[in-house]
């Protein structure tokens, strides 16, 4: 058994984590399931070695999504106006940031991974054996909702 202490900017909470509930997914990110007695905290947490790694993860998610979905679904997500503006060489975007093309829009996630995830947490403490299991000491934690 191990532990992690997370902070959601309003509260800090210690969680126990069983070794079988640790799933290293790459050298830079992992998923853990924490044991919680409340519904105000999520059970599944994604941990990243750095915030930049979280941004790369979010960017790759959306790039894979765009590549694998139908053109209609992509148009629904990005918006027809955005796609037409990009085709005409104008800045646009489905969010508050305006960019010139899909690549620039995907790159926005590198610096703002929190826009992809539901909640971001500070890691106040983490057990050394958990770091050993993960293969890295995480700097960033997020939930997917």
C-alpha cells in the first residue's frame, strides 16, 4: 500500500493507493486509482512527469481524435466557421485563442493541458515506493471526470 496527497486549490487530501491500482502507461505518465470515501474527489488520476508531458498527452489525444474521426465529427468539434477561416488564411479557433491552422490549435494544449482535463491537482506528497512503481516522480496530476 502507498499514498499520495493531492490539493485541488481548495482542499488537500491523502489517498491510499494499492500497488495493483498503479498503471504506468509510458516513461512520462501513469494512471492510478485512489481509494476514496467521498464522491467529491475522483477515483482515477492521471500523473505526469511534467506539465509539458501532460500538454503533449493532450495534444496527441486531439491529433489522434482528428485523424480517426469522420470529417463531420471533426467539423462539429472545431466548427465550420473555424475551418473556413483557416482555409481562407484567417485566424480563428473553437476556443478563446485564435490561431491560423489545426497544427497551431493542437499546439495550444502543450502550454495549457488543463483545458483538456476536468481538474488539475497539485501533488503535495507522494510515497517513495509509489515513485518507484511509476518509474518517475510526477509533477502534475489531472482527472478526466
